[in-house]
C-alpha cells in the first residue's frame, strides 16, 4: 500500500511540473504563413539561425525555454534559415545569423543580435510582447 501511495505522489508531482498549456512548436519559415500570422495580429518570435552557427546553438535552449513562458502562450515561433531565406533577410535588414526578432502583427517590437546571455535574451524577447 505504501508503494502505491508513493507512486501516486510521484505521478502527481510530475504532472504538477508540466505547464498548464502545451508549448508551441517552432515552425519553419514560409512567407505565406508568416504573412497570415502578421495579418492576424499575432505575436511572432523569429529565430534567424544557421546550423553551422555556434551562437545560434547557444541561443537555442534559451529560446526553447521561452516557449513555455505564459506571456508567449499564444505566440507563433518561427525559424528562418539564414542560408536559404535571403528575401526575408533583405526585407528585415538582418545583419547576421543569431538574430532574434519579435513582431506584434506587422510591427517589429524587439530585436536581439548574437545575444547568448539568458537573462538579456529573455528580456529582449519579452520586452517585445
């Protein structure tokens, strides 16, 4: 009986640590879905990354953690491939990979370039919400 109670308590503890909402997934950039999210006035977090970029790799766990931030519950998370999406880079004047943008609808509200310090990157993204 004691083992059963311990197992139940363990399961309850694990469930309590899960956020009340599912974290959104990162979507690969497409001009159509990006324009649609902008037209709907959604908050959009954009990660301009390159697979070969060490700064991008350092940013990834920080940005992934932000996906569970309650203030970003309804945000759209988009990955833009630095090596492939040149039109997006030109349109938004992206200087380099490891740039993170936040949009509210069509308005860019935050930008961070090459930031890998967790608190600063978090503050930059949440400041754009």
